[in-house]
């Protein structure tokens, strides 16, 4: 990693749909000028959540108003269980009431749920209008805020309905992370180290050297901006190479095949997404060991890094390897009922689409009990 990546925005180069990501402490204050300059909309709706995040939604709405953009604030109930078509429908009605037309903009200020729901509403309202994102959780800054995936859950499963709808601009204000719960903060850290594991061993070293500044108790906004920016650069490079996940974008799912199964087994309440992915990354390394792909020292580094951050690396008590394996079969990314894995050949060198026989997976999961 270039240790100092500067304050220049990260460019996501997708031709006509290219956009910039700003990651800096306090950058939410610039949202009025940025939206005016890039979108120049007739009106705006800021979509935010309920609770602590609402203040950032109000701040963004005030800044947009000050920039001369007529703006209304719409709130979504916070929580994964409100990531539904019903929530999208309520947004459509709010957007119509506010007079949004085809030249208006939807601005999402909140975590991944707000971003996914508001992005889906923007991508489908009047066949798609402009969308700007200001993610306020570490998970959304490191991951969900980049790449244009939007959508909602169905009772049958997560993210089963959605569209690719790239934002026009993304603002990641790392000062907003100060109010995040320690658990949500660590959940985002899992995605940041995931990007280091799959793409950049130097970034991993940088994260270790800066562990004190990134500690949940300290949350140094400048160090966070650097970590978020590098994370976005890594994700953006992968997205640019494969926008709609026909191939290489799959590497971003490192740890997710097992992780999704764990989240689902815990009814999406027992583990956060990041916790499940952390356990999943170690399990994937062990599957890689079983298949002769991942060297054991890589597994050790992955496990020790996650543990030192404070993330779990073992299956929670009561989650049995057989049950985890069964849930993996139901993963929507499993082709013809066989789960596929992203495995590490070395730090920074993933392989994707790897099928593993059931016995190897079970052995690896057995070893993941501790
Ligand atoms: N689109 C993508 O590419 C992508 C990628 C990864 C995850 N996701 C989705 O993201 C969602 C998870 O996102 P998340 O972890 O941000 O969860 P979340 O959106 O539910 O946010 C977690 C909690 O933090 C609160 N919150 C948000 N910002 C805050 C702040 N600054 N201070 C205090 N509280 C704050 C929220 O109101 C919520 O209660 C999942 O639905 C997942 O499917 C999408």
C-alpha cells in the first residue's frame, strides 16, 4: 500500500457511469456543493434511518438546502428486517409527495440497509433517477457503498431482489463512525481486512502498524479515512474489472460462503455480518488447506489478525458443522446445489469458484470449532 494515499477521491472508472468516492473526516459538510456540481438536480430527497444516524441525515439535508437544492428528509426504520419491498414502496410514495422528477436525486445517508433500499428505490423510480451515497457505518464505507449493488430481502432470503445502479458520487465521512456501536464498528473492520487479505499484503501490514489508531476505543478519523480509502480502491478495482459479477468480482466473497450460512443459522441476530465473515474467512482457509491450496501459515496470519482486532474466528457454540454445510447448499451463489469458495493461495492471491467435496468441507468446519 502507498502508505499515504492523500485526499484525492477514489475514481470508480465505469465509462459513462464513472464516479468519485470522497473519504475524509467531515466531508459530509461538502455534500451540498458536491451534489450541485455533479448532479445539479431539480430537487433532492435524503433517505436516512431512525436513531443515532438521523442527525447525519439532517445535516446532509441542511447542507443540500443551503446549496439551493429543495430537499426533504425521509426516514426508514433502522434494521435488516425493514429491508423490504414494503419499505421501498413507502419511499416511492414519499418521493412522489416531494415532487421528485427524472432530474432529481436520492441521497442515502446511513448504513448498508439504507444504502441498499434507497439505491433500489432510486434505480427503479421513474425507471431510474440519480443516486448519491453517504455511508455512515464502517461496513457500508468499506464495502456496501462501492459497486452499485442495491436491493431488498424477501422472506425466502437476503438480497433476492435488486438492481445494479451506480451512484453519481459517494461521500464517506469517517467522523460519523464515532457514534457507531463497537460491534458494528468491528463488523466493518472485517470487510477492511478482507480486502487486505485478498489483494494487498502491504495494506495488511499498514493495518497492523496502525492498530492502536483503529482500535474501537480510539477510532482516529484520519487513520480511518486512509483505511476506508484503500479499501475502496481495492473494491473499486475489482468492480471495474467485473461490474456485474460474471467472474473476478467473486473474490470479494472471500469468507462469505460460510459466513452467509452462519448468519442465516443465527437468524441474522446472533452474529453481525462482519463476525460471520471473519469466522468464514478462517474456515475458507482451512478448506483451502484441505484441498492443498492454502498454506497453513496463511491461515495462521488470517486467524491471528482477526483475533487481534477482536473478531471471532471459531464457530459459535451450538452451530454444528453439519448444519453449516447444509445451509451452504442453499446459498444463492451455489451452482447446481454445490457451494463455491474463494480460497487464498497466498496473502493477496485468491482463487475463486472452487468446489470442494463435502468431506473436506466438514473436516475444515470441524477444525473451526476452535
Ligand atoms: N450493496 C452492497 O454491495 C452491500 C455490501 C455489503 C453489505 N450490504 C448490506 O448492508 C447491510 C448491512 O449494513 P450495515 O452493517 O451498515 O448495517 P445497518 O445499515 O443495519 O446499520 C447498523 C446500525 O447502525 C446504525 N447506524 C448507521 N450509521 C450510524 C452511525 N454513524 N452512528 C450510529 N449508528 C449508526 C443503523 O441505524 C443501524 O441500526 C446488509 O443489509 C447487507 O446486505 C450491501
